[in-house]
C-alpha cells in the first residue's frame, strides 16, 4: 500500500532526525564542558595542549628510511674526505659497519609512532634462500631491541649523530700522552684575560732606550 509506505518512511525519517538532534546536542554539551573546563583550569589545559602539540610535532618530524640513507651517505662522504690517520676510529667503524649492512640489504626500518628505529636482519629479503623467504623465520619482535642500530626522533638519528661527534679527531694519536694531557678542559677567566693581555702586548712597538755616555 503506498500510503503505508509513506507512513513508514516518515517514521524512519523522524527517528533519524531525533537521533541526529540528540547527537548534535551531545557534541554541543561536550564542547561547552571542554571550554568551561579550560577556562576554569588554564594550567592543566596548557599542559595538555603542550603535550599534544609536542606529540604532533614529533610525529610530523619523525625521520623515515630515506632520511637515514641520506644521513649515512653524508657521514660516509665526510669521512672519505679525511685521511685514515686523521678520522676518528669510532666514527669510521660505526659508519663502515652500517654501509656494509646497507649494501647487503640487511637494514630494516620500523615506525613506532613518535619515533623510528633502524635494525638489522640476518638476510636480504630478495635473497632466494629458504631462511630469507620463510615468514616464520623472520626477526621476531622480541629480538628487535637487541638489533637496533639507530633511533630516529625529532628529525635526527641520534646514535649516528653521537658517533660522528669529533669525527675529524683520531683518538689513537693521543694514547701515548699522559692522562692529564688527554683531557681538555675550558680555560678559566684568569687564563683568558692573561692570554688576551699577552696578545695585546705582542702588537705594541718595541721601544729602544739610548744609553748616553756619562761624563
């Protein structure tokens, strides 16, 4: 019957209208409570907003696998411009090991929300080996912490950056020095002032006094 169909359709539309109005009313009340709560507790709101903003910034600046390859290539080029007698042994060994794993196809990248990790696997995924193709023999998640090579956070790869600190200083050259000479400490204020005074005095003209004959 057409009339009964129209009645049922109007009932359904009225039910949907009531549901939509109820949903909008709930959202309106939730927004009002959020605004009132933020007005009454500004310090807590500021902390929440700061944490959410920081989490969002970390998520947006999280480095990916391509950025790690670029950073690794940059570090390798920087070390390649130095003589083996000058470059740091720590930096060279770390970068060369990463380059070797990358060339073997054993580096893996995993995104963990706010940060990224790079770890190593046992085989190249393109290798036609049973151990490399079988999913049951892949690296289990519980072993990843022991295989992590670097951590990417806030746009930086922290372990690679720390290994490249003073990459142009060969620590082996200073092993024969005494212990107190192997540690460098910033000069004190008195030493800086004394050095500046000596530097200024070095630019002064030399005065020569004539010695006359005494009669």
